[in-house]
C-alpha cells in the first residue's frame, strides 16, 4: 500500500496550476496516505508488545539527534562507496523523487508535505510498529531490527547493492531508536528530520 501514493501523484506533473483536476489528484493523494496511516495504526495498536514510557522533551531530543548523527555518519560512508564503485551521485529513490518534483510547483508542494510529515508516520507504523511486533516475540530484539531494516531497504528504489545498504542502514537506525527508546514517536521524528534535510538538499 505504501507504494500507492507516488503513483497517484504522477498525473499531477501535467498541471502547473491548481484547477479542478489537479485538486482532485491532490485530494486523492492525501486520502490515500491517510487511509494507509489509519490501516497501519490499527495493526500497530493490535500487535504492539512494548510497554509505553513517558519521556521528557530532552530525552526525546537525545534519541532524535543522536539517531540523526548515526544516520549521517553511516550514510556518508555508504554514499562515498556508492560514488567510488558505481559512480552514482544519488540513489534511484532520490532520483525518482526529484523527477516527480521537476518543474512542478504543485507536485513539489504535495511531495514535500508528505515526505516530511506523512511518510515518516506511515512508514514507521508499517516497518517498525507493525512489522517488528507482528512476526517476532518481544525478546527477539535483533531479529526484529534485522527484518525491519531489510524490508525497509527493499521497499525503496535501488539500482546498486550499496544504495540498498543505504536504506537498510537507515532502517536499522530507526528500528534501534524505536526499540531502545520505547516510543515510536521518536523514530517518526527522526525519520521526518532525515527526510526534511534530504529534501532541502534535493531542492537546492
């Protein structure tokens, strides 16, 4: 289901200004995302095995920014290897996003909003909240992390083994933050921060 919203967004590339048809595609795009979030949240709340911990703002901040430092460090190394070995300056997934935004203010605005806010919520509910709790016992911590990072890496467009590892590594950090912080909101915030900074670099 998480692959559907970008497909819905493709026809929007033919509209430079907001009209009835463009508004229909935008509405369908947002409704599709919201349905996915509601569906994934329903599964997550049924299978959630973790005791919920209340956290202060400072604790949450440490998980989010600590996780981002880990993401940037690993991604820098893997991206450098990807350039050196495969001469790829950006992943296929980022290239697809850039293509959807190309010369289209409506598509760019819709994609920017979803990438920073909707995608992190939906993907964390799916790849962390649901997948990690649905198939494994609570004590199988590293099996859950491994499974989550592999399916997360496979769900993103990849054209080289290292670009797969970039997303798998991102998924692993998000899974670790979710698991050891005890709160899926932390991985959502980290995911949103990572996407926002990546989006800014794409736009620039």
